[in-house]
C-alpha cells in the first residue's frame, strides 16, 4: 500500500463527494470532535452545515478555529482522507445573511432529499435553537492510498 | 429516527468493535483531527494506538488532552457514535514500559492479522520514528439511533 499526497483539486473532489465530516473544535486547550453532516461549496470555498445549539456551537462561538476531517473510505487498503483547517462563521437570520442562507439551503436540498425536512425548518426558522454555519477553508491537505500492483 | 444516549457499557461495546477512530488534539487553541487505527483495552480503560512521529504526536506531547470519536455506522438511519475525553500517554522502549507494550502488541495482533507486520516492527523497535501510545479514558458519552417503527 502506497500513500500519496492529494493535490488541492483532489481534496476538493473528496469534499464534493462527502456528506459526513468529523469536526474538531477546542476550548481552553481541550479538543472536542463530533461527526457532522455537511455540504461543500466550491464557489465560496467553504463547508456548510447546521446544528442544534449545544457544546459544539458554544465552543466554536468562543474559539472559531476548527479542523474538519473527511474520508472517502472503500476498504482499509483503498481510502482517502482530507484535513481542513478553517474558521467557524455563523449564518444568522438577519437580512444581510439571507442570500448566504439560501445558498446553503439550496446546496443542502440539491445534495439529497433527506436534508429537506431539516432544511425546510431552517428556512422557516421554526427551530430557534438550530443554527446554520459555514466553515471557511483556510488550508487543506489530503492523502490517498493506492495499491502497488494494479492487476 | 430517535436518538438515545448510550450507557457506559454500550459505549464500551462500540469501542470494542471499532478499529478506526478520529483523534483530535490541539495546540495554542488550534484543533487538529485525523483518523487513527486503535484497539480498546477494557481492562486498563484505555485505547492503544501507534503512529509515525509527526504533527499529531508532537502536538500531543505538548498538550496531552485529546478527544476521540468512534462510530458504528450501518446507514444514515442506524448508527452509534462515542466521544471519549482522554489523555495521551506515550509508551516508550524503556524496561518499565515492556509489560504495557506487550499488552498493546497482544491486543493489536489479537484484533486482526493485518496489524501483525506493523506490530512486529513495533516489538522489535526497528522503526525509531514510530511510537506506541495509549489514550487514558477520563470520560465518554455516546448516542445511538433507533427507528421509531420496528417492523
């Protein structure tokens, strides 16, 4: 098994196909990592996601520096992983955020219909304890395995 | 889809079955998360793993507070996730670490034969740039989905 570094374009491809990431944040030098659903926006070079208000959101409001890991896992010999360093940015209900919020909802709904009930609620702001946010991508690196033999 | 909190015993079961985790560490309030192979030791209430010396090990040597996330993912409606807060503890080559090192190697080899070449190298200390470590588990929480209907 040989491990290759991914180019930025390869990293973007892994992010485009992914729907579940592991989001790490930290507070007072204590890290915290949880799985999150996401969608990648190549136009804005960011990841969109949403979450109930809880530990993760509270910590990211305090310290917006995050790290996100996305995998493309076929089996233990065939996988790719991308690690993103980025910044949390909450997308509020205010009029100035409407365009961005619509962009996020559009991408969520485009990705898969199972987003729709959640996205609809977000659009209508029925759930005041749910926040939409994006992760600005500052840098990303990735690795992919390839088998030495191709037969 | 209903989400339940897991008991400590349920969390331990998820860890026992898992082999890949996402390990988050941080330095100067910048988190970092990467996938790692691991094995859970219920006797010592820790996770064992090994790694080439690089960013992850260097950061954990500086700040041993870590967070580890393990998933048991069947499909998007059936999954469990466990989040561990713990402390990094490097297991060196010194005689005082031999028993612990052997315990780790035993668990690695028991888990799956694909560990063996790596484990053998670790046992012989052929690779000076590979470290064996454990994560002491300070606390853990978990969640599992269940379908509302069971038909």
